[in-house]
C-alpha cells in the first residue's frame, strides 16, 4: 500500500510562500487504479513528484509499502551524451537489475535498432519517447505513476504500449494524473479531485467528475 | 506499519547507486574514445607537470635546498585534491535533477560520486608522477610513507568536506558559485602548496595555520622530506576542523536535498 499522510507542500516564490498541497491524504492499495483529476496548475505534477520521491513534502509523510515507479516514460533523467544502452545500463545499476536480461526486451520494444548504440542527443523526440517507455517497462514495479498519458509514436506503437502496460501489467496499481476525465474513466476504478490544494476522494469516477465539474464554476 | 528499510539494506542500495553514478560520470566525462577514462588522472597530471616545470624555472623554493620537483609535486597535487573536489560539486544538482526521480538517488549520492572520482584522479596522478620522477632520479623515495599517507588521507577528507559545503551552498544561491571561484583563487597561494610554514614570519604563520589544508600539506611534506624540513602542523586541529566541516557539509547537503525543486 501507498499512503500519504497529511501532505503539505509549500514553494517559495517571488511573491512569498505558495502552498500547492494543503493536508493531502491518499491511500492506494496493491493492484488498485486511482485517477487524480485537477485543472492546470492545481498541483497534480507536484503530487506525482512527492509520491515518486523526487521532492520531499514540506510536512506530512509519504509511506511506500510497495515499489513505486518513476513517472511513466519520463525522459528527463537521460544523459544526452550517453547512448541508449548506456542509459539503460545506468537504470539497471540503480535498481539492481541484470542488464543482459533486459537488453533483448528493450531492443525489441523500442524498435530503435542500431540507434541504441548512438548518443541519446541524436534521437528524435519520438525515439526518445520510445526509449523512455521501454525503460519504464524494463524495470518491474508494483505501482506505476503516470503524469498524463502521452501518446508515444504512431498508432501501432501506441497500441503496443497500451498492451504492455494495461494488459500485461493489469495486476499492478496505478496512479494516473490527468486533466481529462475520459482518460481516467478508461483506466481507473476510483478517482480523486485536486482542488485548491485539497484532495477529495471518491469511490466512483462519476462522482469525482460531478464534483470536478462543480468546482470549475 | 511504518517499517523502515534496514540499515544494511540502505547501505547496500547506497553503494549500488554511488557505483552507478560513478560509471555514468566516467563515461559521460571521458567517453570511450581515445584515452577514455585515463583522462581522469592524465588531466591533473598535466597540470602538475606544467606547474612543476614553471616552479623549477622560477626556483620557487626560495633558496632553501629542498628538491624542487618533489616540492612542486607534493604541493600542487594537494591543491588539485581540494580544488577539483569543490569545483566538481559546484552546481552539481541542476544537470542531475532528473535523476532524483529515481528515488534512491539522493543529492548526497551525486556529491559523493563526484568527490570520489576527483579524489581518485588526484591520487592516481600523484602516485604516477611521484613514481615517474623517482625512476628518473629527480625525486627521492619518501622518508616516512606513513606520514605521506596520513597527510594525503587528511587532505582528501578535507577536500570531501569542503566540496560538500561549497556544493550545497551553490544549491541555495548562485552567489555561492560566483564567490567560490575567487575564494579558491586566493586560497591557492595560502594553502601551503607554495611554501613551508617555517619560511614565513611567525605572525603570518599563525594566520595561515588557521587554514586546515596547510596542516595537511605540512604533514605530507614532513613525511616526504623527513628531517630535511621543519614542519608546523597540529593533527588535533586538522582532525577537529575536518570533523566539524563534515558535519556542516552533511547538514547543508541534507537541507539542500529537502529544498530541491525538480522542474
């Protein structure tokens, strides 16, 4: 289980302290798929950064009883001067996973061919995204974090990603953050609404949507 | 329910992360082409060689009968140690921000990896040069290897502590980066690399002996030259200074890690 206890996050801005999250509580059990909906700037990405552990809360605590992924298909950790394979090797070392075991999968899935031996800075945006998605699938986690579903590559590759994540790993927990209710409806069993720094949780996605609609006005 | 990761497990993860960062840093900085990772110590070696040549030409030992090559190699190697460590930790976080999404990578690990690499580079450079000059007959073997070793270890410790303080301060404000460069410039001639404390007037001795690295360099040279030099150092002072700087550095790095705002 993942549990957020009374999380507050305050950023220091030029106009003084700005509280993005104010006493947020959340529980995500193993295998459960939770959506978090909120408007732009409501703190969705901040929440993802705190759950992933990239940033620390100002107060409160994040407890992770199951393994939690980095944000799906995140490419910001790539070292552009290293090859795709060297970046993979680094990820494997960090997570204590055998490099030789996952190379075939990454080669097959990313469809990058010999480009895997080229520095990442020579990749196009689409190639980076494919590598990033392949790396996300190369390391196994109990819970995947998704900060907006980005469409990777063409429709065929998109379908491949969908199958890999939502079918082959349908037993995993998921925290999906989006401003789009349809995405959340398609993948989540329950949903929470992030509004004015507070997180309102609902057992049914429809109820969350009703609340979200009302909060817009 | 808040069962924590055991200490042994934490150590294991941290070693794994630091190892991964080390390899990443080596390949990124030196690549696999031409000399590759040999640059790690070839670069500081070239620095030391140039300085040695310059000091030999300028007869910097001020009329004392100390062998100038050994004087330059011991002196400049110790400068490289603390200066390179600190320089590599300056603004070390921004380019590695994305790595923090891999939860086990912490700001402290970024610093440790860079510090270890610089210490390794400076140490290999020192050993290779000393061996090379000794084989040519331009340098004698050290009089007291334990003295050399402990002086070097203290200097490495000092370098690591200094680097963590300077590196963490640059995470708070870019002003720290701008200030560090002139400060390191001023510290170089004061650091004990270009003089023996004994050569200085006694009121000036007291002043330079406030700088911890001066004690380290004196210890190192005392070990190298033995009774040929009169050294001035206080192990207790150096130890306490390094310890306090390490505590301050760790506290600053921890706090910088809590404040870091990933884009």
